[in-house]
C-alpha cells in the first residue's frame, strides 16, 4: 500500500468527482459567471477610484489619513 501525501489524495478525490459531474459543471459555470459579475462589473460601476485624483503617493496618504480621522471622530 502506497503512502501518498494527504494533499495528493484529496486532490485526486476532487479531480475524480469533477470528472464524473454532469450538471455540476453547469452549476460551477454559473457560480463563476456570478462571481465575475460581482467582483468585476459591479466594481467598475459602483466603486469609484477616489485616489486616482492625486498624483503622488504622499497626497494619497494624506487624503486617506484625513478621511480615517474624520470618519472616526464624526461617525
């Protein structure tokens, strides 16, 4: 009996499980599409980049520290 690493045995277990899936592949595709929409598309439209208005890193640092202090004092 071979003594394989636990990680290799777990990997082979999941690999064989994914190979034998039929409807599971479609579900995984839907999950990946949903994650793409959540993290890429929504980020573009709903999370603007405030720090791009500054040229240097020191200006960015000052803006972030000012915002953190202001929001901590006035929640």
